[in-house]
C-alpha cells in the first residue's frame, strides 16, 4: 500500500471545492455537502461519497490519492477540474444551489437567507446551499470573498449575528456603524 498522506489541499474555489494534489499533480477535488464529503477525480464528472464529519475531507483526499496510485486518475491542469480563478458575477445568482431540490421548505429558507444576506451586506456568489453547507459569499464591507455558513451568519433567538464577519474585516464597532440591522 502506498503512503496516502502525501496529498495537499489547495484553497477553496468559488463553489467551496478544494483541489487535491499528489506529488504536485492535480488529481481532483473534494467538497462537503450536507455533512458528507465527496471526491471528483480529475478529468471526470462522477462524484463519489467517501467520508463524513470532521475526518471526511481527509478520507476524500485519501481516496483520490489511492485512485491516482492505482493508475485510475490521470492528472489534469487546474482549469480542467474547475479550480481556476473565480468567475465574476454577471446578473443575479439563482435562488437555490443546483444541488438543492426546489421544495417549498428549501425555497422559503432560501428567501429568508437571501434577505438576511442583503440586510447584513453579504453578496452570494451562487444559490442557497442550505444552512450547514459552505456558501461562497462576498463581504459588502471590504470585498473579501470566501466560504461562510448561513447557520453562522443568521443570528440566534431574534438577535443579529456576531459582528465578526471573517478575518481581516472591519472591527466590531465599524461593522455596527455600517450595518443598520445592528442599530435596531
């Protein structure tokens, strides 16, 4: 059995997928969806559910490493697995992420989330993925882009969310001053 710990995870892309490299070669990407981790081998569109929870990302990357070692993955250029530079938004994003079924419950939750993002100066970079899935967002205060979770941004018990938005954003006092929801 080959050493499967030599993989490296890259930075998340706009869809919150992480490229996986082995010995400097791009072997695919991994991502989390509703608690499970999926792997997509380089040059393929098939996704494989390979892990869950806090160890799922390692299991998914290890799966790609083992497939590469077995000769079932041909390394690809980064742009061939979707890990190219983020696309600029053109027009509105869809209400729901393509993986989210358009049920009445999901639609209602998506409308509430979109309204909450607008109120707290976030711009979604794709449709609502569910409260506990990474959601690519843009900070309306400083322009930062990256994954956040709606469950962490929505606040609790009628209270507004924390003023901590992401590393290197404005301090709490400036956040409260710029977002009217904190002044209610």
